[in-house]
């Protein structure tokens, strides 16, 4: 007998005994017994059975499982994935930029604890980047602990790729840095569809590795599996000119586990 059935049976028996006891005790209370006692006894049995059935029926009803709403990337908190900073030093580097004129370079002490976010933008003309220019910028920023993200965009500010700044601070500042800068930045800016996939080699994200904050966590996880992606650059409102952060597969798995809690 299941727990629910046992509870139902005990409830029915208890109800029957209570009613039967009242009937038996009636003579002692000065109440005369009548030939209708048989009918009363039958009523006791029927009453107990009814209680048993009603109790079992109530316990047997399964609670409807609450439908879990499809959780979207926009529902996740700031601790669930790395959001791009909206304050501090926001540098847009172009081929004609002068590193020495950047305030973060001229007054580094003012940015010690501030966020530093770099966007490297392709020129709308025929100008191309000198790798030394990019190397000098990374050299100037390498000691800023809050320099975490580098975004690559085309001349229309459309997303091309993402590079974790930790890689730039370690590998794109010393000997041989120019060669790596050409491969992972200048070539990617020139032909993003063909070359941005190389960014995966440095834990970066290619032009195809992007999602919108309106996408669900489940659909993003499915996309990582189908495309063998490591993660995504996240954009707001289905616009590839409004990046808000990066979310990796591990972040999506943790977020998906929270949904089931």
C-alpha cells in the first residue's frame, strides 16, 4: 500500500470509528436505542468509505508541474556573464590614431581602477593599420587590470570579432608581437569572413559567434553544440552594433542549471 493509500484508509477508518463511537456511547448518555441501529451502522460504514475515497482522490491528484519559462540572455544578471563596461576609458582605435594623445596614456594614474575597453575599427578608406601602432597601445595598457576586452568592428561599426585583452597584454606587446597582430587583427579586419575563425586559437570569438540578448539560454546552448562554438559576443535588441558582453559555454551551462532549480 502506498503512503497516500494508507493515509486515505486511516482517514476513512478514523472517521467511521468516530461516528460509530458516538452511536455506541449514546445509551450511556441517556439516549434510547431504536431498531434503526442497523441503518445507523450501515451509515457509519458508508460514511467511512466515502471519507476514504474522498481523501484518496485528493491525495492522488498530482500537482501540475510549473512550466518553466524560457529564460532569455537578457534575464541573466551581471554576475552570470562578462558585461562590457559602460564607463572608464572607451578607446576606438583607427589607423590614424595617435596613441600619445589618448588621455589614458597621458594620465595613466587617473585610470588605475577604471575600466578600459578597446574597439579596433577598420578604416573606411584604403588606410590599413600599422601593427606597431596596435602594439604600442597594448604596451601602454598592459598594466591596467581592468583592461579585459577588445572588440573588432568594420567601417560601419558592425561586429567582426572579439579578443580577450589578457592575450593581448601577454602576447601582443613583446618580441614577435607584430606578426601576431597582423594575423589576429589586421588580417581579420581585412577579410573577417575568412580570417576571424583564427581568433578561436586565442580564446577569441569569430564573426559567427554572436547572439542577441533576446535569445534563450537553451537556444544559445544548442547553438554552441551545433556550431562547435566556445561562446558568443552578446548584442542588445538584435543589433550587431550594440555589444553588451561575452558569454562562454560554461556560463550558459551554469545559467541553464539555475533554471531547473
